[in-house]
C-alpha cells in the first residue's frame, strides 16, 4: 500500500480499509492515539495526559501492534 507521510491514524485506516476492511475495523481503537501522535506537534493548548490516559494509550498501542504483527505473519 502506498501511503502519504502522515501521523494521522484515521487517514492510515482509510488506506488499510482498501486492503483489508476487517483489519481496519479491528484497528479502529488506534484513532484514540491520534492525540499522542498528531496533536503534540502543535502543543499550544494541550494539557499533559493523565497517568490513566497514558496507560490506556499504551494498552491500545500494544493491542494494535499485536494485531499488525499477526497480519504480517498471516496468522489473522
């Protein structure tokens, strides 16, 4: 899949949906991570995340990582 240089997970999910819609649906939780990857690049009005928010983001990222590894290995 050709993809643009972006950090916007919504945009990347659209590209994935053209390849594998089921995988795209299983990765929807990743959109919650945009606040940690896109928004901090423009930090004017962004409050520091709470410990709970960081823990939740880490959990989501770990789950997404595992799903992608399984997809790459063809074990989905």
